C-alpha cells in the first residue's frame, strides 16, 4: 500500500512568496493532520480534518496559514506571505477514524524561507 | 490542555545496557502511541497502548501504560546501535488529536 505522499520534499523560497504544500493521505483514511516540526517548538499540530471537514485549526499560527481538503485524497497547506520563521519540516499524517491504528506520517516537506 | 513531558531529553548509553524512557502527561487520555524518528526522516509508529496496564513488546523495546498515574514507559533492553533515534510518546486527547512529547534522543555507543 502506498503511504502518505507529500510534495514537494524540499522547498526553498524567498520571504514574501506564497508556498503550497501538498498531501495525499492513505486511501481509506478519513482523518488528516498537518504538523510542523522545529528544533525550538518540537512537533506541533497545525490543523486536523475529519471526512474532509476542518475540525480543529487552533494550532494554525496566524492568518498567513490556510489549509484545505477539497476531497478525500488531497489536502493543501498554504502560507502567504511566507516569512523566515516559517522555516520548518511540515508533516502530513492520516488515520482511519474510530480505529486503534496509529497516524501514518508522510516523509515531510523541508521548507526554507530566505 | 494536554501537556506531555518526556524524560530524559537526551540519553547516551552503551551497547548492551538497559534503560527506561518516561512519558508523563497532564490529563486523562484513553490511549498512547510511541513513535521513532531517525535523523532527517519521518515518524514511524512503534506501539499503540490502549488501556491501563497495557504492555507491548517488539524486539528490545517494551512499552507500558499506567493511565491512573498518567505515565508510560519505554524500556530498552540490551541496547544496540540500530536503536539510536529520537523517540516520541503521544497520548491522545480530545477527538483524535495527539499531543507529542518533546522527544528523547537516544544515542547508543559501541
């Protein structure tokens, strides 16, 4: 089975540019999570979708961040405008709701804002 | 708000030795997950602990859960170099949200 697929793997861009990160969850999984990992703050949950609906976006840092899940097989996390402090590794994870199975993580997108 | 504390943050141990990583959390949780992360890599699920007293073992790693004490442990037996990684515990809070601990960076030396 294909795992969670994220793209791009690496992104380097200049401050002020729009950044879009993409995620394809595991087929059959109905919960999707976006995380950010930094040395200073560790692994933080940004937003969580269930059945394509945003359930909790309390971790989204500010209005510059937005996330969508237009269908069960695709989600995006957008940063506009980007700032150097947004540099981090962004992970997408998915799971099947009401199961005992863990969240499965993608390989992450390493984002550098210059 | 669920808070998670792992101890120690960094652990250097010799091959063949035993050690335990501790995970304390602040509020009631019905299940807890342990993950492993190698440098520059993603997170890999190790254990799912579903109830009080649950114990899971895989190779040289054994995890346990005490929901009354809000404590989980990850015990390493006769460590080998391949176990070098960062280990995270993550109790589940409201809905399906996991709160990750700070991680314990384990370095096993020859």
